C-alpha cells in the first residue's frame, strides 16, 4: 500500500467494528443495530436531522422491524452526489455472537457465525462519515444507505424508493472480502416452487388407490437433472446454475405422515441463477416441464394424476458494469492510489448492488475483510478491513 496521507484512526475504526459485531440484528430484526449505528453517527458529529428511516419495511412481505436507514451528508465542495451502501442484517447463525480479537483477526467463540457480513460494511460507512467530519475533508454530497433484510432476499434494496437517494449518480457498496476485488456485476435469480397434491391410501392394503406426491416430485427432479437443468447449467443459448433447496410438506412439516400412507402432498422450492434474466427463466421453465412430465407418469388405478401448481418469479435482476463506467473508474483510481492492483469480479451471488443498479444507480461492491461468511469459522481480516476503510474515505474525497 502506498503512503497516501489518509488520516484514518485505525483504533477508532476497529472499535466501531467490535461494537457493531456485538449487537445482535439477524435478518428482519435490525432495530437494535440500526439504533447503535444512529448513536455512533451522532457521536461522530452527524446531526440528528440528517438521519432518517424509510418505510420499505411496510412493503417487504416478511415481518421487518424497521425500514432502511438513510443518512445525508451535505457536500463541502461541488460535485455529483455519491451513495455508500451496506446492509444491517446478519444471517440467523450470527445470533448471540461474541466477537474477540486474535492477532490480526476478529473471530467468534466458535458456536456462532460472527456477522462480519456485513458489519464490516456498517463500520466502514461510519468511519467514512467520522473521518470526513473530524478532518474537514472536502467531499461532494454523500448519502449513506444501510439496508434491511439483505440476507433473506435483498428486500430492503428491492423496496427502496430511488427518490430517497437524493439523486446519487453512483454507489459504493461495501459487502465483500478482499479490498483488491471490485465486484462489477452479478447474476440474477429466479425462484420456483411446486405444490403436488396426490391422494392418500394405505400403502400396504391398497397402494394402487393412492397417488404418491413424493414419487411425482422424485421423478420430476430426476428428469430435470437428466435434461441438464440441475446444478451447473450449460446450454447452447446460455449458462447458469440451479438448486433444489426445500423438499417438504405442509406447514414446514415433512412430506408425508407415515411409511404406511401414500403421500398426498409435497412442496418443493428451488432457484435458478444466470447472468441473463431470460436464461434464468428458461431454467425455471425446464423444471416446470419436468414436473409436468412426472405428473403424467404417476397415476392411481383409475388413471387419475396428482394435482400440480408450479410457479416461478424473479428474485433479483442481473447486472454488469463496463470498466469504463464512472464508478468503476473511480474505484480503480482509489485502489491504484493506495498501491492496490484491482481485480474485476463477476459474482455468482446476489447483492444489494443488483437492485441499486436496477434503481438507476450504477453500483460497485468493495471488500473490507469479511471471510468464511455464514459459518462458525467466520472471521474478519483486520488488515483488509483497514484497506476497506481507506478505500471508502478516498472514494469519498476523489475529484470527479
């Protein structure tokens, strides 16, 4: 890293991170972490009047304690408004996390995940605000966005009203591992689900009078795999991935009640991802065709088939930025100024950036040290976190 004079208080930055890691806030339950962020922002000099919440939680189809947290920092020099974003929530495995430092890492006690995804981003945004205010660094107007329910479907970013972003022309999303990786695009996702209504009968006395919903589902999934729609999908007109994530019954119960009863209901839910929305839809339709074929292959002794409901819906859109996009060029300049050679990454996972780009704000995602996320081995790489903080401050202060 070069000796670029960014006046970063590393100890204060790490203190912010430790504080945010210790506040529970699993997806949908972000009120406490949002309050902690508001308190930290006010302590570093952000006026209370600049801090607000939107009403995205009222539009999210899952119980959500609070809306997105939005902070407006007036510019101290002319320039186009910048947006910095990250998400407040963690996965449920982070509940009860007890962060502690081990050398150049922050780790959990080994019984939970840590929450570095994306509390590192939360800390970076607060550090950017603190550094700009404390050192009176010249910067254009800036909006800070802390979204809710990212981990359970990118809901906060999806339900965001773009008008609440104050006309931001580009965004720096903080939600990654290596500071050298600039995520410039990501796949889109389509979710699909099937409900199969069979007919129960005694499996020993009269199995021929039943219609097995589990057998229909099993044949359908085998057919989807045979046709090349499962796992890594490569066709002449596109590529992507798919997965079968849930196979169960009613009300989160098992599909079936006993071994001696032909199963009368099964619920299957999966996903399809692709760099192209149309191909993600094509994968989902591949599953639909497989279920339709399986439906006709399982009958009772009268020739009746199971009932079938199959649906699919877009979860988030794909996007990809060119290297000549202003936000990509800005991020490249920042990394090179710090002596970091950027790598340009296309992600196979969804990010808030997918929806922010859809809302008209080209968004790049940078890393700040989160590692082994969503596991009990999760840790924060503190040297990478420091780099993320420096990149954030530099991107806030670069000339247009």
